[in-house]
C-alpha cells in the first residue's frame, strides 16, 4: 500500500492562490521585527524626514513670493548642490572613521538649529534673499553629512539577508514622509504662516535626535584601514574603477534627476497655471511620493527579481514618459496622476539601485560608496531644479517639463547601448 505522504494532495483553491499572490506582493517587515536599533533608526527618520519636507515646500514658496521667478526658485537647488555633494563625499569618509551614531546625532542637532534660524528670520520679517540661499546651502551641507552615515548603518543593523527588504522599507519611509510633509506643509503655510512651518521642522529633528541617542554605539570595524583623510576619500572612487555596473547605477539616476525633475516649476504651476494656492502646491510635491508609496507597499516581488539592472532601466524609462505626460496634462488632477506614476517607477528603480550597491560593497567602504551614491541621489535633483528653472525661463514651463522627460528616455536607451553589461546584470554575479 502506498505511503499516505505520497498520495496526491488537493490543489489549493482559487481564493487560497489569490491570497498567496497578495502575500507575495506585500512589503516584508522582517527588518523592523528582528532589529531593535533599525526600528529606532527608521522611526526617527520618519519624523525628521517628514519635517524636512515641510521646509521643502516652505522655502521655494517663500522665494517665489519674494521674486515671482521660477529661475530664482531653481537657484535654491544650485546653491545646495555644491555643499551637498561636497559634504556627502566628505561625510562618507567620516562615517567610516568614527562612531556613526555620534555623527548622526550631531547632524540632527545642527539641522534643528538651521530650521530654527529660518523660523526666526521669517518672524523678524522681510529676510534678504541671500540669507535664505545661505541657509538652504547649510541644509544641503548638513544633509550631505547625515545621509551617507544613516545609509551605511543599515546593512550592519539588519544583515545582507534582509537588505533588499530594509531598502524597500527605507524607500517607503521616504515616500510616506514626502507625502505627509509637503501636504501638511501646504496647509500649515496657508493657515499659520511660514514661520510655523520652519518651527515644526525644527521640532521634528529634536524628536529624531532622541531616537538616535537611544541606539547602541556603532564604531568603525576593527578591519578598517587607517589611511589618511585624502587617501581614504580616494579609496571609494578607486573601488568604482572598472566596475561599470556600479557606475551605471549612478549614471542612470543622474539622467533621471537632472532632466526629469521639474519640482522647481511646481510653485509656478500651482500658483499661476493651475491656480490652486499653497495647498495645491503641497499636493504637487506630495503626488510623486504617493505613487512611490503605492509602489513600495506592493514591492514584495522585488526580492525575487534577479535581472536587477534591466529592472532599473525599465523603471527609469517609465519615469521619463510619466514626467513628459505631466508637462502635457491640462488639468490639475491629471497632473497629480502622472506624477504619481512617476513616483511609483522611481521607488522601484531606487530599491534595485541601492540593493546592487549595498550588496556588492564591503562594510569598510560602505560609508564612502554610500556617500557617492547619495551625492548623486540628492545632488541630481538640485541640478534638475536649476535645469528646469533655466529652460522654463528661456522657453516655457511646459517645454521644460516635456523635453526633460523625453531626454530621460533617450538617456536610458543610450546607457543601455553603451554599457550592455548593466542591462544583463544578474544579482549575485561578479562585476
């Protein structure tokens, strides 16, 4: 008689199969369950990132109120990009040399001070434009120190096994706060004024500081080479030499952000084209993040994708077409919809790009490589602000947005042709 275990098993019902598919798409929360320190880091960042994006709305709104110029708003990105990139690269070296928890606590404290100064000068009335630009530059510099430090902490807190899921959680964090921050910021500006927006931002950094201080120390690993500052800086770039797959993760993001990031034009679109006021401006900033959250919340499938380079290229292509469609949209709801599609594509690209980078870099270099990655991720949009504002001033806002989106698509095709190994990249292979 046959063993009962060898008997045919009944096929799962249609409902059971559907439930299994849903579970496969659902976000993996394991990193939050297995690591207390990652939980603290993540929760603190939810608060501070939300506050920061209140200021992301408030500062361009204030500059546009003063100047009525898209070019002047675009200059915010230009004055931020140099300190942001420079301090990101320097911050990566520092993050590999000191206790990362202490460095993160210092940046949270300093960012709270800068937001407090913005509140104070706004209360005083009629702040000079140069001072607003200077404070924007300070935010860029401090963000440059903070971001590689925080990013380099994650693999040690969760382990490589849970890294893709942790990166998806990080992207969800960013995007949820990118929705709540701008949307709440627009309401705060309309109801209470700019000074309250900056003051609330300062308070969120103090909350995040408390969570950072509750973390365990994270000194550099003993194996870290104790080379000099400039030499340590060069090591990060030397590691990239010849690694075209890693390099391409930077190139593709620069293409997307420099040509396809029209946020410098959002005040103009909100106040003059769509006539939706500061509340509508907040929604324009929030729409890509809402789409990104929907993409991240259904990102359970990303852990099964092996052709990660190809996934990045397709995602950025969708981003470019969606941005071009935003420029052609004739109504505010339609514009929000296209921005949402762009955000969903962007978060998938970000998950795969970060996974490729973090899984292939040794911990002793993770701060420096994270710094280069973050310099690209945060520097690209600032250059995109300047590019979008300049083209809009020379031609029209719609032309700036549409031409930029199509340039992204063309750039992706060119990268795929020039670096075919990126499109062929398979997770786990050497590069």
